[in-house]
C-alpha cells in the first residue's frame, strides 16, 4: 500500500455558527466542553489513524463555503458541524457536493429529537455519513467513521 501524499494526509474540521460558544451555550443541550476540547479530541482521534487535522470555525456561511472549496486537492476528507446552517444552507450543500471529498456530518445533539425544523439536514444527502446526539463523542465517532471511509478508498 502506498503512502498518502502529504496534502492528502490531513483532515479538515469545520464548525459553523455559534459553536465558538460551546461551554457557555445551553449546557443541558450541548454540554460544558469547549471548542478547544472538540478540536483536541478530533486531532488526537485523527492522529490515531495517521492524519493531521486543521480546524476552522466561522459564524459566516460564505467563509465555510470558501474553506470547503479551498479543501479540494488539499485534504483527504472533511468533518463538519454546520450548526444551524445544516437545516437551510443550500450553498454549503452545493460546496460539499462540488468538492468531491468525503464529508462526515457531525452534531452534538440529536437533531431528530429536537424542534421539527432541525429534523431536516439539507447537507446529509451529499455527506458520506452522519453522527448525531453523542455530545463531544460525536466528533470522535465521526472522525473514526470518516477515517474508515478513507481507508476503504485506498
């Protein structure tokens, strides 16, 4: 088995609106961990599979779209918690579809047990998988699943 090129040996973790407020935002729904905790756990998990990790959080849809587009040819795959954009951002959906990379959708809470408007994920059909409702552990499991998808591609 050949070694992955350096540019492909990295994953990109994207976190959308309000995820910078983890630790302060509704601890009953989102726990008390912080975005730094998310990034550290995801980085350790990815490293266990031989991948580096770059992290980016934005409250702005266009910034996330720009990062997805810039990922083409630079990353092996993407992990994304799009926050509220999950439910209505066709721009994110289109960027994910266009990039051609495996993208794992992650949610801290179980979007299917929340308000009805959160039950729809417009990005889900163009992602390789989805992990919901496991709190911080959603990121660990999502990273493991994405790495398994990538292993199956090599």
